[in-house]
C-alpha cells in the first residue's frame, strides 16, 4: 500500500469513527470536530493493533481530563465495545 492509499484509508476510518463518537452526544451542541483529538488517539492505537483495554483507558482519560466529563456521564466499556465492533467488522 502506498502513502496515498494509506492516507485515504486513514481519512475514511477517521470519518467513520468521527460519526460514531459524535453519535454518543457526549457534549450536546458541540461542533463535529470537537472530539477529533480523541479520534486521532483511538485510530493511532487501532492502527498499532493495541488491545481494547488500552483504548478504554484512553477514552476514560481523555473524556475526564481533556473534556471535563465525569465518569458517571459515560460508559467507556460500552463506547469501547462499539469501536471494537466497528473496527473488527468493517471492510479492510
């Protein structure tokens, strides 16, 4: 796969993951790109074939530290499971 193909795949994955993250309505009324830094961190780990426990920790940490949410405002396990299902069953 050449660089342009890798970039196209990343952009496509980024767009799909953005839709998933935005569907969670974590901060109602936020702009579409509000969670792009979280999106990048998750995609980076997915592309490194990291385990989903690490992705769960990233979601917890980012939503609490960076976005100021409380841990009772989201269920990181369910969010991670949704990402896992998308990643494992999307066309490669």
